[in-house]
């Protein structure tokens, strides 16, 4: 079973409370030890004073002094163990307020006192029936004397302090929990707002259609200098990327639908023509020659269209083209010469550098690029126009002084099945420029169009063009 993690709020609050409790306990322990040491030092100081009065105390208990008893703290124990007499001469008393109130200690307590090392140092001893004592054994004139003071006051004070500390620690923990919960929730409110934005986006229908993701993290929560701002900025960047990707997907879907529709329309026309002339030839045998000619023409048209579509499909699939050394200068020269032969109504010009231009690529496809551009210029410029092909170190350009592309058409000139306005519409399936762009892109190059009335230029850039290669 997967362990469920606690919320960030609860973990932060628990961490804060744990730190407060840990620090409080450390402070309490230090304060308790300091107080215990201080009170113990005071008891030891009092024990030093009592030790100074031992001669008087010993004479009192030996019956040699009937004067007033020395001033001692109630609960003080005094014991004497003569060295040259029998054990019966030893004594041990607990002193109270008056001399007559002194309490003789039992044998077990007397034995505990007698066992104290005679080194003048203070020792902790537990006396049966009396409790904990701080005692000292010193050498007297006729034996050993032991004096001790109770530590009950110290123990009581330390115990009270521990009790107060425990209560204060619990109160501090409760305050830390309440305050921490309030502060953490307040500090995490921006993060919850970021999460709410993500939740709202997750509820949007993104499966199909034209998707627009309007939800964004507010700008005030996208400051890269804070952790929450980094999350908010990253989420906005991701949403921008997702929106762009979905828009591109939608455009691709629309292009595919349009492509299928246009292809179907383009194929339907020659198929309908073929079907019509076939039926005409069957009903009227005398028209069979004309019908066969028309069927052949439409079949050729349909074959060319299908071949163009297959080429575009192969290029879209990323199939590599042939890579050989191609003399671009010779290719441009042949294409322009062919155009001059086919169309004498226009002026065809060619400008090449002195050094031959050489590129690496598929010669047949590059020839198709040049032919498509020249055919496009021939079909969409009026008679008498001038078409200039210029070879450059980066590739070549095709310029004409025809009416140009309309502003609405220019951005879509290289899309498939795109046809121009009345000035540039003269048959064709609208695949010429799209094939140009696809073939050039497959070679790693690019195609640009600049167009205006009397000034249209298509620039083809091919990588690897070299003005001075070895052919």
C-alpha cells in the first residue's frame, strides 16, 4: 500500500513545532542544570560554615558544653566516630530548632555516614529515612567527624522549575503550532493560487478543436526571485508551449483536411472528364479518337498530380534525397534555356558569377525546384514581363516584374493547393511552390518570398554553395 504523504502545510508546521520544542528543551535543560549547580553551590557554602562549627558541635554532643547550641540549619546531620573508644561512643544526630529537639539517627544512617571518605570533599549520600544529603567527613581531635546538609530544598526548587518549564514548553508548542499554521497558510496562499490555475487548465477540453488556453498565473506570482514565482513562471511557460503545440496540431489537422479535400477535388475533375469522354466514346464511336486524346491528357494531368502528392508525402516522412555534387550554374543555365524555348513572350535573363556554383544534393529535385519557379513566373506574369534568374554564393533568386502576390496570399504562398488571385491564377493544382519549399527544406535550405507590384523575388538558399569549388 502506497504511503500517503502529509500536506506541505502540516509538514512545515510540524517541523516548526519540533524546532521550537527542541530549542525549548535545550534551554530548559541548560537552565535546570545551571540552577541545580547554583543551589548545590549554596548548599556547599552552608556546609562549609557548618564544618567550621564542628568543634562546638562535637563538644555539645560529648556533654562538655552546656552553653547555647551553635546556629545551624534545621535538618543538619552531625556524626562523630572516636578512634580510641568503642563503637558505642559514636553518635549521629539530625539537628532541629532546639538542642532538645535533636533526633538520633538509626544504625543504617550512622553506617552510611561512617562510610563517607575522610578527604574533606563534599559527597552525595542517601541517608535511609532522611533522603539525599551533601556530606563531608573531616579528621577531628579524637577521631572522625561528619557533617551534612539536606538537598531537599534544591530538589524541590529544581522540580518546580522543571514543572514550570514543561508547562511553558507545551504552551510554546501550542503557540508555535497555531502561529505556524496561520503563517504557513498565508505564505502558501500564492502556491495554492498557482495550483488552482493548473486545476482549471486541467478541466479544459483539450482533445480536439481550436484550443485557446486563456488561464495564466497572475504576473505578481511569476517573480523568478521567489520559489513560488519560479513555479508560476514555469507553469506559464508550459501553458504557452502547450497552447502553441495545440494550435499547431489544430492547424496541421486543418491542413490535412484541406489537403485531402483539395486533392480529392483535383483528382475528381480529371476522373470526371475521363468518365465523361469514355461514356461519350461508347455512345458515339465516331468521337473515340477525340475522347482517347482527352483521356490521355487528363490521365497525364492526374499522374502528375499523384506524383507530386507522393513526393510531398515522402518529403514529409523525412526520406533522404540523393546527395551528389550538383553544378548549380549549369542547372540554372539549362532551365533558363528551356524556358526561352517554351515561352518567347517573356524576356528570360540569367546572371551567374564567373566561378561555377556547386552544391551537394539531388540534381533531379533541384532541377524541379528551378523549373517550378520559372513555370510559376511564366504562368502568373503577363506577356512582355522580364524574369531574371541570379546565381549567388548562397543559392539563387528568381525575380519578375509582374503584378506580384496579393498581401493576403503572400504569407500562404508556399502552402499546398494555394492559388493566387485573378492576376496569378492560371490552372495548376497549387502544389508548385509547396514542392519548392519541401525540396529545399529537405536539402537543409530555405525559401523566402518578397512581393509587390512589379517586383517579386523568390530567394532560394542552399547550404554548401561554393563560388569556387573543384568540379
